[in-house]
């Protein structure tokens, strides 16, 4: 999971946090049991996402055209697994069973990856750059409303593993060598955008605690209008990433 250096930061946190965002985990979870359930869902979804990202990057390394490229993807896969371990350990620390927290999200995420399996090396790079970044933007938006301890963890595991700049360099070089590649990859990236947003919406809709937090049912959650604005910001950031790749949005 990552948002590359040249992507827009889509979070809009206030200068001075209020409500739950101004509390630590102990305060927030004690005051609102439903908030605890929402955080367990969030960390479970993130943890499975990181585990799936590790598996996918390791698999994509087989498509790498050079040994240097293979090694680069292996390094990124290792970083994703480290993020998974951090989330797993945090779930254990707050008395949540990690496997049980991840299981509700496995089918949706596995389905997304089946439907968007890349056919070649370049499609794999675009998927990591576009698909993972859309997910990261969504989680960063949610993080602005989390307690300080959970927010710090979430933002930490969303740190760029280097895949963004690596993907941009390789994709732009491929398009320069053969401009026809750009049209195919642009269509692929648009498909990824639609699938990723649909998957994010399904994940939220299926989990009552998480959806309640997002639409304002837990303390200072998002209201429905803000959810719409959130997805607009994610779409805008996607358009800028497409431009960075040299592709039409």
C-alpha cells in the first residue's frame, strides 16, 4: 500500500484534532465500544490488504524482465509483509484475534485481485501504482478521524515502499519506446479505478461498525456529503497519478 511522492495528499485533517482524533486509543475505545469494533474492522482490512500485496508483488516478480527488477519487487514485497506484521501485532495488542479480524475482508479482496490479474509486467506495475494508491488514499481519509495511536499506525503502514517512483520510471520508459503501449495501459488503469472504488464501497457497506463511523454515527465521523467529497478527492488524486504515468485518465 502506498501513495507515491508525486501524488496529491488527499487527507484534510484539521490543524487541531477534535473529538476522537484528539484522544489516544485507551480514551477512545473506553468511551465508545462501537468505535473499537470499527477500528478492529479497519485494521483487519488493512492487514489482509498488506498480506495480499505481499503475495501479489512476490508473484509479479516472476514477470520481471531483469534480475534488478525482480530484486526491486522482492524488496517491496518484504516491506509489505513488514507492514502486515505491524498490523497483526497491533490487533493482538488490543485483544482482537488477527485472523478473525481479517477474514471478513478476504473474499472481497481476493475477488478484486482475481478480476484485475495483470497479463504482463507493465500491467502489474500500473496495478500496484494505481490500485494500491487508491486504497491508500481511502485509508488516509479515514485516518484523519481516528485516535492518535491508531492514526499513527495506519499512516505508518501506508508509507511508500518505493513502488510508485519505480513504476512511473518503468511505465514512462515503455511508452516512450512504443507509444501504442500507452492506450492499452490507460484502459487498464481506468478499469482498475472502477474496480478499486467498487471494492472499497462494498467493504464499507458490509461492515456495520465501519460504515457507521464513516457516515457520522460514531463521534465525529464523516457525514454522507463528506463521503461523497472524499471519493471526489480520491478520483482527483487518481487523475494526477495517471498524468505522472503519461496516461490519459
